[in-house]
């Protein structure tokens, strides 16, 4: 809760919502308790303060009533009434944290400023004064006096821009000498001595007329200073900025706070990131005077101190010999003396040692000086506070480009090409400004097409800028020239990494030995960037620096890239088995981080004809690709490998080559591939079979054999995989296989739990939920599905084999069948949001599931609309999409549409859909899906006078599912209709005769 009494009374809850306190009594009570600063106030004192003239007949009862009303008001909106208005044996108090009341915070800041140095005191006083929002809602002479004193104390710190406030203060207090003295000094500091003299004359007369007294000593001294045209210390030197400042508001605030708390703050970052501009903006907003010393043009370390002296108006020139460095520092200290100031030392990186010595002397021998430095590396002093200046975020990048481009190209508008240019330039402000300037002669599209050659493109800058800032290459040249030989060598070799690397990888690829010292030096000099991901520290380069470093690597590129490719092949082979165990999520995240390096390594292996290395790199990533659902990426890389390696397997690499063919979806096109795959034990075979990426000649034999090979493996994880596959084969491909399926799936679940594989647990629980649902155990199915969802949530990702869309749509169907239609819709809302990340087929599944829920509601028109939307998405799926609609899903879409169309009386359309659904189901081995298609066909049969065929189709459906559906109310109703039409004996005979789809299909075709 926050309470404001420094202005109109305001109360806000913990979430920032205003809290209404009605009635004058409760408001007065709250203010009175706030003024007590957390101390207990006795009932007698409260009554006397609240009713000073006409107390109520029973003051104690009236006070208790006010307390109760105030608590109710606070409880209604913030829920803290009784806790905030505390009771003690001796009275009441406002029991809140010290920063909950603005008046309490105001006094704390004033107290802290009293013992602070001028710079920090100025910041604290400004923060305190900013809490005042207007006139006090009560008579508070002590707080009012504190505010007046704070304004006067702020003026004493050397803060500028106070003339308006002091003028207002003096008008309200015409006899207050201390305020008039500060106003006169502020006016003199702005060169307005005549006005200062008029202020003195006005108060001199007021003192004489009102008090019969003369001005005090401080006022007389201020008058004498004004007569002598003396001013306050110099106003400082901050160069004017004549372009807008974009995108650094947070940095401005943070650097200001750091300068308040530290005497030395250094802005670090790569060249062109905007350190100088940020320092100038900070300096211009400081409450004390700032002096900006540009050191970029100073090349001799001995000239650093003279450069500062020259700016302060004490140049080291004359007829006498110039002083040495030590004498110059002493002279500078004499010039500064006790002046309150911030010294901004800009561009220190090439003079780090000399600047560090100077700053150390200044800060150790003065009390009122603070230093703000900009440098591509820290000064390295104890107590130095660093503020790394990062590149601009995407919004600020585009805003800066638009601002600068509008100045050179009338009618400029932001386009995707502009956003691309900004991304390619790493968000470096200088590079963005150079690029925007090129719009004088180019379009954004032309600029985007050429941005890959950034150093040639961005070669024309501001003619008045320092040479190192006129072109993009000059910016990086400046940093390169400051590096030692070893640092240059490492920087050049780092260019082979894509997306950064760990120190271990850098050591294997770039140096012989530990690279940490050299990496640290490059980070300190703002040429390498460092980031931490899940406990791993990674080092990388901005794209601009990486391109420059690659040029410097030159003839050594091939050898370093060879080492890089070998390094990441070995790393990928180490990572692959860890994706199956306890650290699965962490290793999947690491694979995501190393994707750029793994792609670069594979590209290099293909380009240099290293088939063995390319196949190692590909097969090591195969299972993680499946787990992550990256089928499109996997297929594209497989195609690239096959183009380079050829359709025939290199000697000794037949197994790896077969896996590439499988990943590329060409398994059915290669004679003899089944024989090769029959000896391979790799989980990718299961994944490819599951998603329909490859269909062997005899699917049931193949699946059973593969499950057996998995189960026989000494690897416990592969053994669990064997049970998982046996369970799926039993559930979906084996009539009556439900008991066996459940047993195998529970064994798989136990095995995956022992291995710590969350993905395996997710899949096994999902398949178990399907099996339990088929045998009529709705609660068990729901529990298994919830378990699957929980495991998948821990793992994260949008795995195509089993992602959030599949889990949520299945959950929605279970809830809909149980009559929980609103819960089903809520699940589909979540599934819809997940589908936005996953792709078109996922969205089509969600829309189909919405149609299913509408069917359960009996809203056939809505179901038809949802199906139309699902069909529209399916038709829009192109060959380049990651995921294609499977025959399973198309069969479901057709059968659902057939049922809905039949309910709407569109008989011919319904018959056509049933026919297609039955034909599609004949091509798949998924028993439950085929059963659903046949059940819907059975409904069509009985609706159109074929009860025997309907009963036979229900028998076929039960055989396909392996158990009779006793849950679906539609199926139960259909069974009852068949019994009424045929009698119990006739229904049983027709059902046992069974048939399968052809029975229903013949009936539909005969219509």
C-alpha cells in the first residue's frame, strides 16, 4: 500500500489501484496517523487533534467508529485495513513499511542528503522534492519548513535551474533571508546580476518596513558579490546536441543513479554503440555542473592532464616550460580545489593507464568531484562502477533509423527492409545512422540488398566527426589497433563461431591451452560479448565485428574451420545420448544454443567433401531434431547431405546414409533400404514411422520387429522405447490388443522414469491415456493425459510427435465426451494459442476439435463452420510446410464432416465424405481411428435404411478398437436403434458377422 499526504490525500493498493477513502473523518484520521511516522498515538491525542473545538458527546466511541470506517475502506479495496491501522494498548498507529508513506520517504531522503557529498545530496534532494504534489491537505508547518530548507540546500549543492523555484519560494516568504541569498546566487550564476540586485533591494526594504532590521551578514555578502559581478562557479562545459536522442531512457536513469552512488562510473561498450552520446545526455541532466573532456584526439598520455586543464580555462601555455605530468596534476588539483563538479572523460580506451592514474589522484585528493568516463574497456580502478552500454533493442533501432532517415528522405516510411537493415547492423547506433544517411541516394530495398557488404556500404559519415567515427570500418579499425598480437589472433579465429561458444570450445578450436585470459581481454575491450545461459558462459561477437574478424583471418580460415567442424561433430555425438536422460531439457537447450555452430560445421564438411564428417554431424542431430519437432530443418539438411554425398552410401557408412535417406522421406524410393534398416537400432526409425515420414513394405512386421530390437537392447532407454513401440503396435494395429498395450506402456513408463527422460514419459502417458479411453476407463484416461501434459510442460517445446496441440485437443475431446463442454472449449483456447507457434496442421487440428465440441452441443451449423475453417487451413498447406496432414487426420476430417453434413440434411455431400473417409482409413493401421470412421458410416447406414449393415459396421468397429465403446453416447444411441430395427438376436447376428469397412462402403455406394 502507498499513502500520499504531500498534496491531496492519495491511497493506492499494492497493485497500484486507487483506494477511495470516503468522509472527512476517516481521511483526517489517516493523515494524523501518517504524521506520527509509525508511532502510537493515544486516543486522547487523536480526539484532541480531530475535534479541537467541538468534540462529540462520546469522543472515545466516535474515534472507534472512525477507526472502523477507515479499516473497512482499506479492506474493501486493498484488503489490509486491520493490518495497516494497528491497535496497541496505548492507542493506534499506521503500521506500514518505511517507504509506504510519501512524507516518511521525504524525511528519509532529506536526512540522507545531509551527510552526503554535493553530487549525491543534489540527487537525493531532487528525489525528495519530487514527492510533493501540491499544497498539504492539513496544517503541517514542520513538513513545509523541511521543504523550504530542501530547496535552499539543493541550491547550495551547486545545482542549476532553480531560479523559478527560488523565486516562488521568496514570493511566498518575503522575509526569509536564506532563500533570497540562494536566489541572488542563482541569478548571478546565470549572468543576471541586475535582477539579483533588485531581489536584494526588495528584501532590504521588507526587513526595514516589517521588522525594523538590517540584512544579515550572508545577505550582505551576496549583495557585495552581485555588485562585483561575481558569479557562482563556472556553468560547466557540455557540448550542445543538435540531433534527437533515441532509445536510451533506461540507461539515462541507471547512469544517473550510479553517479549518485559512486564517484567513478565508466560507460563501456563497442565502438559506435553510443557511449559518448549517452554521457553527454547524462551530463546535461546532472544537478551539478559537468565538464566534458574529449580525449579521442589526444595521442600522448602526458597530454591528458593538460587537456583537462585547457577545458577548465587554465591552459598549460606560456613563456615558461610546460610542467611535467606530476606538476600538471598538482596544478589541476589547485584549479579544481573544492569545486562541486562532474568531470566527463570521453574516449579513454587508448589512454587507459594515464586516465586511470589521473582519476585515482583526483578522487583521492578531492571530495566534491565525480568522474564519468567512456571507454571500450574499464579503467580498472577499485571502486569503479561499470555500466555496459548495449546495442539498441528492436524498437529503438527502427525509431533511430526513422528519425535520421526522415531528415534526408522526405516522406520516408518504415518497411520490413528497414527492420532487416537494423537487425543486420546489430542495433549499433552509429552504423544505423550511417545506413540512414545512404537513403539520400538509395531506397530501403536497395540498402537491404547490399547490407551484407556493410564495410563498403557504410563508408560515408559526418564530415565533422572524428576520423574513427566517419565509417564503419574506421570504428572497428580503432579497436583492432589497440589489441595485442595474441588478442588479434584469437579475435580473428573467433569469427568461425556462429552464435558464440563456450570457453572449452574456443580452446579446442582457436588456441592451444586455456583461452580465458585472452577472452577476458577481448570482453574488457568490448570486442567480444559474454552471456550466461543456464550456468554456461558463452563468448561471441557482434555481426559487424565477426565480419571484420573473418577478413583478418584470411588464409588461416580453412584450418580453423576444420578444427571447428571436428570439435562440434564430437560435441554433437556427446550431446545426443544426453538428450535421453536426466539432463534432457538442459541438453536440448544447449543444442538450440549451438545450432549455428552445428550448421556451420555441417556446411563446411559438405563444402570440403568430408562425407564421413557430414554424416556424423547429421546423425548426431537426428533424434534431437525429432524431439524438437524440427522436421523441415531436418529434411532440408538431409537433402543437402544427399546432394553432396550422393544416393549411394560411401563404404562403411551405410547405416548413417540410410538414416539420412529416411530423414529425407526417400525410404520408399530406395531399393533394399528395408534390409539396411532392419539391422539398425535408432529411435529415429520409430519417429519416422510414427509421423508417416516413411512406410515400410510390411508395416506391421516392421513395427513388431523394430520394437523387438529396441526391447532386446542392453541400453535401458532403448528397452523402454521397445515397450513403448510394442504398446502402440498392440493398441493401434492389433485387434484385441488393449490388455497387451496397457502392460507394455506401463513398462515403458517405468523405464523412461528410470532413465529420467521426460519426453519418453510424455509420450508413454499419452498413449496410455488413449488405451484407457478405448477400454472405457475415462477417469484413468484423463489422469494419464494430465500426467503427460505435466511432463511435457517441464520439457517445453512444440514437438511435432507429441506437442501441446495434440495433448490439449485430446484433453478437450475427453472433456467433451464427459459432458464438460465449457472445460473443453477452455482447453481449445489454449490449444489455439499453441497452434500459432506450431503451424498450419496444428491449427487445423484445433479447428477440427472445435467442430467435435460443437457436435456434442448439438450445434451442427457451428460444427459445419469450424470444419470449413479447418479444411481451408488444410488446403493452404504447401509442400514447404514443416508438417503435412496425415491420412489419419484427413480420415478424421472427412468422417466428422460426413456426420455433420448428414445431420444438416446434405445427403449427397455426406455420402461422398463417408466414402473418402472409408477409403483413407483402409490405408492406415490405426485401429481406433478406423473404428471411429466405421462407426460414423454405421450411423449413415441406419439413417438411410440399412440396419443390418449398420450393426455389422459396429461389430467391425469393436474389432478394430479391440474393445466395445461403452462411453460415447452417440454410439450407444446408434446401437439401440439397430436393436429396435433388428431385434436383439438380429442385431447380435449382424454384429458378429462384422465385415469391416467394405460392408459399410457397399451400403453407401448402393444408395
